[in-house]
């Protein structure tokens, strides 16, 4: 059992890396695809909305399918579909075909995102201790792999279409070959409820959403809605940082473009580091502490970035922002999945779906606010969102106590 569970954990890491690599491969080839199709930035922005809508639809569909068919079926199928559709944007000859390609790729990516997170919840339940943040950290590793692959392909003269085809083929093989190591289903997660009862999510009894709630209970539904709204606020903040951090240093503080680019790099590096550490912190102090103090740290960081006149202090602010946000989304996804193991896929899809809409909306909201005030002052909205998240973090402690398990199974260490 211990060996199979360890294999399932490694397989989950592989799927998170795969998801990050496939999405990263598309992102680094956006300029080439834009040039090939012959569209401007405005048209591209509209097409990217279709990518987001496809992802949202995929998340909702995969949540239900994962609960019915099991993650062991849906995760590899979603990974294979995502890998197969990666090449479509590179083949699109005009805006209309590109629109269809992005809609399909977005749908497949959304399916993979939710199904692998639902499987990660089952793995975490079986381990009886937090492991979710580590999975999310490896997603960023996939982005690095995609960037290195694109650079190597460019150096060897390989075109975007060929590069996407090669990465898609490798991704397809990876998705199918890794499937055997996945857990058969929530019920096979060896002692899932027992792991929760032992304190999954930290030292704080029901912390981390480890208790099970009745699928149809009103309290469970209300709790999922609150988690979804918190995910919306956190991921809106993440989306704003992705698109506006470099412009902040360049346009507000007057930093050279080469220096300004490090603003996002600082934020991303801090976020990756935080996710690598968050599981240990959650195991020791509870997931509520990770969410509360993480969101509070992010609020302080973005406030420093918004108000400081010094470039070095802005770097510090963006680093604190990334570090603080790093553990928030994994805790929310984990809590959603633990709220009802039998409906983990559906609950994760609800939280992830609304959060993803927030990530898409973040850059647009900040852009709209720049018509009313200076760019750096718009970041105070993010301060408010992070502070609200910190104040509401106690939602992670409101799950009912788990039902006693008939046959306890030891959790591996």
C-alpha cells in the first residue's frame, strides 16, 4: 500500500508538471502564432477570452466526470486531450480556426486542471498530512520546462508548429504511461477519512477542511461558495500580478525594461518557494494559519509595492506578495476536496472555476481602474481582497467532524 501510494503521489507530480508544460508551451509561442495568423493585440485579447471560457467549461465538466468515473480514468484522458490539442493553435491559418483551437485547448486544459487537483485531494487524504502545495509548486516547473524547450527549438531552427507537435506528442505519451500509478478512486485512497480524522491539514482539529460533509447539506454548499469566493479574490490578485508587475516598475517607478522584467520574476520565484514550504507549515500550524497569515503577508507586500517610491522596495513588495499568496490556492482547493470526498471533483471544479474567472478578470479590472487613478494606487484593491481573505480564513475550520471509520488503515510517512 505504501509503495502504491508513493507511486500515486509521484504520478500526480508528473501530471502537474505536464499541465504546466503544455500551458507554458502555448504561452511562449503566443507571439509566433499571433504573427502567423496576422492579428493584432486587441484581436488576440478577444481570442484569449475563448481560451478562458473553454477552460471554465472543461473544469465544470471534469468535476462531475471525475466523481462518476474516477480520477484514474479522467486524469489521463484529460492529459492526452490537452497534449493532442496543443498543436491546434500552431496549425490555425486564420482567426476563426484559431478561435476554435483555443476553445478546444482551453477545454482540455480545464479538464486536466480539475481532475488532477481532485486526484491530489485523494492522495492527500490517504497520506493524512498536507501535500497539496507541493503539487502546485511543480506546475511552475512545467512552465520553466516549456520556456527551455522553446529556446532550444529556436536555437536549432525548429518552427513553432513543429515544436508544439513534439511537445504534444511527448505529453500524450506521458499522460498515458503515467496513468497506471494513479489511485483507482476516492474509496481506494486507503484510509482517506482516517487520515482526515488524524488531522489532515495541520494540528488544528478540523483545520484544512478535512472533515466530511453531506453532499447535499446546506452548510456544505454554503462552505463551498465561500471557498469559491475566496479563490476568486486570491486568483484575481495572482492574475493582476502576472500582467501588471513589470509595467508597474517601468511606468510608475521609471525602471529600465530589463530591470522591470525582474518584478514578475521576483514574484514568481517567491511564490514557487512558498509552495515548496507551505505543506510543512500547514502540517505544523494548520491550513488556516497558512491562509490567514499568507493572505496578510500578501496584503502587506502589495501595499508596499503600491506606495513605495523606491525600486528595491518594490521588489521586496512583489516578493512578499508572491510568498504570501503561494499557499492560499492550494489550501482552498484542498478544503473544497475534503469537504466531501465523494464529490471532490465537483467541489474542486466549483472553487477552481470561479477562481479561474478571477485570474482572467484580474488584469482587466486593474486596467479599467487605471482610467480612474494611477496604476500603483489600483493595487490597493488587491490589498483589500487579501485582507478580506485573511479575515475570512476561519472558514477552513468550520467543517463538521468526520464520521468514524470502520477499519482504520495506517497512513504512510
